[in-house]
């Protein structure tokens, strides 16, 4: 009995300690401290975007050195790797977003967060024009501000290749609304198929889900749809479950070109087992209201009836990016995006515009990993630039006042410091590996291992995938929400009500 009571006491103490620590950090998150106001003496740093690049920058940035203004049509950060899980109801949409003000309210100096689209940048006048395009607007909804430094991190938009019907009939998988729309559409297809008197042909059409693009987005989404089907729909729609078909269409000879051959084969085998059809060397030519037109490997054209098409065929630059690039035609000629130097400075400008993430054309893949490392790097560079700017101001002040032996010595010392501070280290990307979920509680991972590569797939990799993304989520709040959603789905299954 004594030993039992001791164990119970120890366990209670441990639990109380865990709850107290959790409560402490949660409260710390909720109660930001005092912030310095904007200072007219400081330079204005305007950040466009609130995605991976911009949020990573904000997280690491010392805002005491700048008056920071963040402009983005989204007043939150979206954790894109878990977006396909939202599309099938594994995760709640709110679990994978973090309001940008949760970050900015903890900064030393106030950061102005403005929910608006940047519509144009003038690199000569150093101005940004932005517009409130949300449903509700005040009397002022369009304005222009000046910047000293600009960080361009607006990401990319979905590439449609102007294929007819894509914009009208397909769902995308890029923004939170896309995932929510897909979930509604999918459930609508199921409910319509369950409508009394529906012919088998029409049931088959309604329950044929076509995913276009065999990149990681298309693969992860197909895996998630399959999980939803096997883990939940089979119980709630037993008469329809066998009619659900998932087809993945990819124009190239194989899916997931960025993964090693072994993992591509593993994914293809897993999809075969899960009865997900992979159609490679097949190109979508048109999307119609109730069908998709495919060009098959033998170049024949086939029209396939379907209930839903999800378009995950890659990205292209945004209009605001193209407009800015067109103002610097000599240097900005790369169709993939903004060309930057080793320090992420946009070529052709006077070193005051930085660009990062998916809106740039670099030797790195357009991934969250790259954008977030670039953001953290830029925070260090901007700290160094602020230091150099401060030293220059001091030097200017000393040089404009009468010379004394002390001021002469200080000028020499500042000169030396300035030389050191102006030397910026170039950005170096450190690849941490590629991970993708492929459904059925399995994931694949290509991880750097010593000087080689470790290619692994299966259930253990899935657990690694989950823990990796849980730890990458930016806040304790989001980690808790996502972990709770996973537990809820394991206990009660996914919700099949259509909002
Ligand atoms: P984004 O994160 O897209 O942010 C762009 C920001 O700019 C947004 O806040 C947007 O609202 C804002 N914006 C847009 N227009 C304007 C404007 N006119 N003015 C001002 N602001 C504007 N990468 C990985 O490394 N691992 C993964 O597992 C992974 N999974 C993914 C899953 C999905 C479904 C998707 C779609 C992508 C995934 N990616 C993943 C890729 C990753 O999300 C992108 O590479 C990353 O988001 C790029 O970061 P970014 O900051 O350049 O752009
Ligand atoms: P993607 O560009 O990687 O893949 C799109 C695919 O669609 C391509 O393989 C292309 O051949 C195919 N395609 C294009 N047009 C087509 C057509 N008409 N018919 C048939 N197929 C067509 O796009 P994705 O998957 O959205 O990824 C974008 C970026 O985000 C990539 O850099 C990727 O690495 C990253 N990402 C990473 C993830 C991860 O690491 N787990 C998850 C999701 C995205």
C-alpha cells in the first residue's frame, strides 16, 4: 500500500507539474508585454505576405531596429503541409492557422499588420500601394506608403496553364478556403450519389474523384481521400463506398520526381494496394462540369466522367510579382520568378528590396523549408544592416561636427566596425530532407544521412512525419490543437456533415 501511495503521489506531482508548465507557457503566449511605439528616427521595413517566408522572418526579427509594417490579404499564417488533412476533415481548419498578430504582439516594437493586397511596388519612389479587397471596406480602401526596405514574400498562385475549365470546375489545394471547398464538394458528391433512384452510371460518375498532378500535393491529397473512405465513409455510406474511385493523373512518366526511385516505386505499390489509379504520361486537356478530358500516353483523347477534380498541377508567379519584375526588364527576365543575389536582394534594385520563397527563381525547390530558412536568414541580415545604418549615422554626425582627437579616434574605430558589419554572409540552404504522407498511416522520407541519403517509407516514417510536423508548427497553441484533432479522429472518426 505504501509503495502504491508513493507511486500515486509521484504520478500526481508529475501531472500537476506538467499542467502547471503547460499553463505557464499558454499564459505567456496569451499575455504579451509592453511594446515600443513606431519611432520616426527608425527606418521603415515593409513585409509583403504572411506565409512561410514572412512569418519565419517575423519570428526571428529584432523589431526594435525598424518600424515594421506587414501587408497581407491573409491576417494569419497557414501551415500548408497539413492542408490536405483539412480537406478530408482529419484536422479542423483553425488548427493549422496562426493569427499573424499572435507573433507581432510579442515583438519588442509594435508591428503594423494590414489586411490588404499589395497591388504595386514602385522600386524608384520606394512605395507600396495596397488595397483592401475583403468583403467589408471602410471609407479608405486603397493607399500608398513609403518604405526604406521591402521584403517581398507573396508566394505563388496556382498554375492553370490556361487549360479550359480549370478555374470554373476544379478545386485547388493552396489556401484554406480551397481545402474547405473540396471537403464540401466531396461530401456533396456522396450525398447526391445517395439520392434515391440514382442510376449506377451516375453514382459511378459522382463518386469518381480525379486528382491532377503527381507532385507531393496530389499524392498527399489522394492518400488522405483514401483514408477518409476506408476509415469513415465505409461505415456511414456502406452502400456507396465500393463505388468510390480515386484517379491520380500525372503528365510525366512518374509521380514525385523529387523523391528517390525506391520511394516512387514504394508509393506506386502502396497506391495500387489502396486501389488508387495512377495514370502517368497522361495530360489533362480540359475540365468540364461532369468530366475530365485526358490525353492518354498513346495521344488518344478520352473523356472520363467524374464528380470532382482537384487541381494540384503546380505554381506560377502572382500578378504583383510579374508587374514588379516588368519594371526591371534588364535584370528580371526569369519566367519562374524574381532573381535575387546571394543575400536575397532583388537584382536591378538599389539593394532595398529583398525577395524570398515561392515568388523567387533560385536553384532551390519552392518549399516551405527553403522559404522559412530564407526568412530566418533575412532576419539576421536585417539586424546587420540596421547596425551598419546606425554606425553610418554616427559617422555622419561625427564628420559634420568640429574634429577633436576623441572624435578622430572614434571615426577610425567606427570605420573598422563598418567594414566588418557591411560584410554579409551569403544565404546557404541546409536541406533537412523531404517527407510526404501517402495514406494508410504510411509516409515516405528522403533524409540526408552522413554524406548520403536515407530513403525510408512505412508506418514508422508516418510517426516520424507526424512528430516532425507537430514540432515544426510555430506555436504551442497550434501543436495542442493539431494533436487534439488527431486524437479526436482516432476516437470518433471524421465528421461527415456538409457545412
Ligand atoms: P506562402 O507561404 O504562400 O505565403 C505567401 C503570402 O503572401 C501569403 O500570406 C499570402 O496571403 C500573401 N500574399 C499573396 N498575395 C499578396 C499580395 N498581393 N500582397 C501581399 N501579400 C500577398 N513545402 C514543404 O517544404 N513541405 C511540405 O510538406 C509542404 N507541403 C505543402 C502542402 C501543400 C498543400 C501546399 C500547397 C504547399 C506545400 N509546401 C510544402 C510548399 C510550401 O507551402 C511553400 O513552398 C511555401 O508556402 C512558400 O512560402 P512563401 O512564404 O514563399 O509563400
Ligand atoms: P508540383 O509542381 O510539384 O507538381 C505538379 C505536377 O502536376 C507535376 O508533376 C506536373 O507534371 C503535373 N501536371 C502539370 N500539368 C498537368 C496536366 N495538365 N495534366 C497532368 N499533370 C499535370 O506541385 P505541388 O505538388 O503542388 O508542389 C508544389 C511545391 O510544393 C513543390 O516544390 C513541392 O516540393 C512542394 N510541396 C512539398 C510537399 C512535401 O514536401 N511533402 C507537399 C506539397 C508540396
